[in-house]
C-alpha cells in the first residue's frame, strides 16, 4: 500500500517503463491480432490500457487531459506507444501536484466499494499490469518476441546457459 505520493510515483514510473517497453515492441500488423475470432484485438487492448489512465484519474477527481479521439483505435503501433508515454508521464505529474500524502487516506467509492485513494491508485497499476500480460501473450501469437517484463522471454534464456527454458 502506498503511504506517500512518492512511493506511488516510484512504482508507477517503474511499471510505466516496463509497459512502455512492451508497447515499443508492437508492430502495426500485430495490432490486428485477436484474442479469439470474435474477441478484442491487441491494438484495442493496448489503446484501452493507454486511454484508461486519464479516464481513471478523472473519475477519481484528478484534473488531467483526456486522450483526444479515445474511441478510435489507432492503426499505428508507434502512435499508441507515444500516447502511452505522454499519458503515463502526465499521470505522475498530476498526482504529485493534486494529491498530498494525506489524500491517500481519503475514502471514495470505487467500482461499488469503499476504497482509500491509495487502494484506488494501486488498482490502476494492477489494471495496467493485467492488460500488459494480455499484450505479451498476443504478441507471441502475432509472431513477436515480447519484452521480458519480470524475467526473460524464452529466446533469452540461452544467454543464461539454459538450452530448454522452464515452462
């Protein structure tokens, strides 16, 4: 749990950098990869992950610019990655400017339940991690090597002297 805004920003910046590296590995063609035939595309999930940050902040009382034309999913992987970079950077600045350490203890209704602001922003990080995991699976299905978020992808195990990586 976050006790200070600084605690959150450290974690946010670390997770945002990991997410940025995943997004930077996308290609325009990979954005079309679907979860299943009638399901969401990789591009839609990446765009949702990106645009949900300012939506989330605004919902909980923070003033932040929202992504223009958030309903239209870009066909450019670079545009999604660049937008995420701007949004994630802006988010840490907004939080630092608009909330205090004491504000983290305040309670709001979040998705039908009472949560402190600290729990709410931790939920945002978990939301991003959840979708980032989906992206890495879809990247693999699209024929891309995903960035090793918390460990190396299978292709990089050989650098550690492991021929057949564990499952």
